[in-house]
C-alpha cells in the first residue's frame, strides 16, 4: 500500500473512532419529513386557550380540565399556534402572566392511519416554554422539562381505542423559572407590601422578554411499525474524495435490511452502502462551504436510508432522506478552520423575536432575516441565547450560514444554580441539543452558556463537567461558552476550545467615553490570549440607538454614537484578526423586546435593524465592512463582489 493509500485508510480509521464517540444517545429525534412511507399532518392554527388565573395556578390540575373539552370547564379564547401568547390580546395580565396555560385542539386523524395497526402515529411539539404536560383524549401521554427543543410521543394505541371519537389534544405549559431551570430564575412574592392585595413576580438575569407558549409547530406524523429511529453522520475528505461515516438506529425490528444511497443535487447516485453502519466514499466531492467563502456555498447531498423488515405477518418499508453537507471543522491556537481553510466569523447575534408573535415560528420573518443577513455580507450567527427552530438551521445549511449553536444556559448568576440538580438538567439539555442538531453542517461549534458567573468557586467543576460531556457527545465540533468575566478569574475558560468574549466599552463601562475603546479592547484581547493561547471571538459588542435620534458630536442612544462605537471596535479587530482574533458578532441583528425597566425604552435598541427590520445607519457601516472582509479572502467569484453602487 503506497503512502497516499495508507493516509486515506488512516483518515477512515480516525473517522470511525470519532464516530464511535458520537453515538452516545440511544433515542432519535429526526426532523419529520414526508416520504413514500411517512406522512405529516400539521396542527398549526387556532387552538382553544385559557390561562389558569387561580391564586396557586393549579386549578386546571385540581379540577382535571384535561378530562373533558376545555370549553366545557370555563371560558376559552382563540390562540394561534405557533406563537407566544403574551402579545396576542389587549390584556396586560396575560402579557406578564406566570404559571400554567392550557391549549386544546380536536384533530381529525386520517382513517387509514387508524385502521392500519402497522402504522405508528407520533405527536410532536417543536417547542413549548418551559414545562409541558400533554394529554390525548384525557390520558396523559408525556411531559417535557425545558423550552426551545422538541419532544414527541407515539399515540396510535390511544386513537385506535375508539376510532369514532375525535382526537382531543390538550397541552398545559408553564413558563415559571426556578433556580434549576434553563434559563434559571426565581419567584418573588410581594406579600410584605402594606396593601390590600399581594402578587408575585418572576425574576431572572437575562435581557430579553420571557415569551411563553407553544412556539413551534405541533404536528402528527407516521412511520411504519419498523422504522428508522435515528441517523448520525460524520464527514471528512481526502483530496477530492469525500467520506461520509453513517450510523442508522432502527426501532421495531430485531432484524432489518438497510440500504443507504447518497444523491447529489442533480439527482445522481454518487455512493451506496448496505447495513446500519458504514462509510460512503464520494469521488469528486463537492464540499459544504460557508456563504461568501466559495462560489457554490451550502452544497448539500441527500442521504436516502431505506429499511425493509418483517415480523412474520407483515413486511414494513421505511424511507427517510437526510440532507448531508460534507465538511470539516478544526481549531488551532490562532485559527478556526473549515475544510482546512481559515474562516473568519463576520456575523450577528440574533433573537427569535418579533411584533405580535413573540418567539413564534414565522416563515416570512425567517426569509426576510436571511435576505438581510446576506445583504449585510454576514456569514454567521450565534443562536443567542437558546436553540433556534430546526427550520432556521435547515435554512443555514442551504445558504451556507455558519452557526454557533447555544443552549438556554443564560443568566446563571446565583450560586444555587451551580448545584447537582441544575447540572443534571443542563447535561440533559445538551444531550437533547446535540441529538437534534448533530447532522447540520452549518453548526460548527456548541455554546453551553452565556455570561455565567464563571468566577464563582463551583463554576469550575460545573463547566468542566458540562464541556467534557458535550465533547464526549460530539468530538467533531469545538465547545465554548460566552464569557463576560475577568480573564484571570474565569474558571471555565481553561476547558473551552475558543474564547468568546462579550464587552461593551463606552456603553456599560465608561458610558459616553468613546476614547477608551481602543485601549480597553486591545488590553482585553492581549490579556485573554496571553493567558489561554486560544483563538478569540468578540461574541458581543455594540450600543443602543433609538432609530431617528441624531446628534453631532455623537451622544449615547443616537445613531451616530452607535456608528462610532462599531467603527472603533472594527479598528482594533483589524489589528488583532491578523494574529488570533477569529471573529466578530455584532449585538444585535435587530431590536428586540425586554421586560419593562428604566434602562429599556420598549425593548433593547442595540440592533442594526429595527424590530420591524428597517436599517439604522450602523447597518450600512456593517455592510461595507463585511463585504470588504469577504472580498479580502480572494476566493470569491466576480459576481459576489461588494456592489459598487454602495
């Protein structure tokens, strides 16, 4: 065997070793896709809704509202799903409501689903904030702790008990945050007030509105009795040959025949294999590249998995197709590499947030945001401060937008939130996040928290355990968390792969003093790199700007001040990106809602776009910079050059 062949075999062996470490989760959460063997029925639209206004918020359970139609136990209102419930009505009590709310809808299940005992019928909730309990026809079928991530349950046996009865789905959702939830919070009872009434408030340490409700689609989908439960892919390449290591987990059959076919965008078969695990070799591979890094970004193959199984009475066939992008990610002490090429993050931080619908999934908004990001020349974003909808990550895969995928570990400031129960829950959330997003080529790094109190004594064990656990789940991607701590006292920094730093010089620190930015930012970078020798991303920076507010000389909250803050940061970035700074993510892409307070005028105004997605002056500064950064790579075809009209 000559040296190139030995090297190729070594890469395959290494790929197998990495893959074995990835396969730690024993249940799947594949995104529901229709195929010749699977059907999907969306349950989006209007649901009956009621907030439990009883003093202890527990009347719905005490009186078993789930045992009969919700409308029979009291008044209900229409509530759209998916959407946050907070801004739908004119009732301020519902906007700020804390506690249990109840959703219900009756569904007509296709007769063929009910009649065929060999068909599984699965109820799936894309996400609900934060604790959910689900009943079908009055029978509890599942519960889930945590928002932002999907959960599901098979309900075929229930709906087949009496096919003449409509399928009544009841979902109770509680948005209360405790010291052990993600994000954490506390309930403060105001009973000590000398007044004729008492009330309670939800306290937390994060700066966005605590929208609640069913935020992503609810649907029913089917699979055969024997089905593809999960797929994991790990990709690599050697010269012009792509390597796709796959593992397929099957449920419902002790013995099943599996065939795997990789198909390119033109519908041509480029590789095949049989069995539940193997390596697909793709000759003349087309790699997945980020937006503005290649003339053909976001290239996706389709991996079709076909299962055949029999139980002695029936034969089952299941077909599932998974989009696959072939790419690699690695980190050195000074660089972030995608496909062995240096990648510089010039992107944004975002929120799932908009008028009326709150955090509810909204396709027009998603498409608008992607158009704006590409207009900016942004090649990346962070899912601050929680996992975004799967549909958004699928868009990132297709468009080549790179993602830092963040869990809901925001606001971990209280020392009591570093306890065993909190850590256990945090580990489960990372399990669910990696299980859901492991196959997205756009996801290049996991973020386990944002601005935790990382200087506290328990933080070292907490984050060491959390980061090592995440690396064990997925050793193919680097792991980080977002810090705003002192570089010398940050107890989690030794364990991350990339240092991600938030700082707001001349805003929260030395407000109004623009002259401090070059000195303080340069010192920040030198301190962090000097101590840890790891690449650095400026994961947040910025300033509030009220749209239409102007002043010269610039003063805080004007569009001019926001522009100068950005330009001052950019000057330092340009010096340090030649050394070890590997990215810059503006805070924020768009204005977003927060709780009411004396520091916020109808939300956070640090967006370069308004909440309605109209540009401020800073958006044009950012656009000019990002396109210049993209053009400096020298790898763009002429048609992607920054428009000369600007």
